[in-house]
C-alpha cells in the first residue's frame, strides 16, 4: 500500500506577526519581574532559615541551629544568583 503525501499548512492566525519570535528562539524576558522574584526569594529564604532553626535548635543547640539556618537561607540565594549567571551565559 503506497504512502500518501500530506501537505501541512499554517492557519491564517499563526502567520508571523510583528514582534513575534521564531519557535526555536528563546525569550530574553523573564516570566516574572526581577523585583517580584527577589521579594519571593527573600520571603522563602527567611522562612526556610526560621524553619531550619526551629527544627535544629532543640536538638543541636543555639549556635549550630543558627549556623544551619544561615546556611540553608544563604543557599537559596546562591542558587538564585547561580541560575541568573548561568542563564546570562546562555543568552
């Protein structure tokens, strides 16, 4: 049984419009503003530090608990800035 050739055409509403991107081209704009992203990261890192300190202090003591809290709160910022640096090189 022979194969049939099928012609694929784009619908009229999918034509390239002014300012649109090609499908393989990455967007240089983020999906949330940087100011909102830093606010979210600040809230999450403070919450993570408080939660970690709350869990570690009764078991290990104040100094170790606060050090773990600073470590985990700081790691969130390290991941944030590391990914910003990584994606800056990709663009």
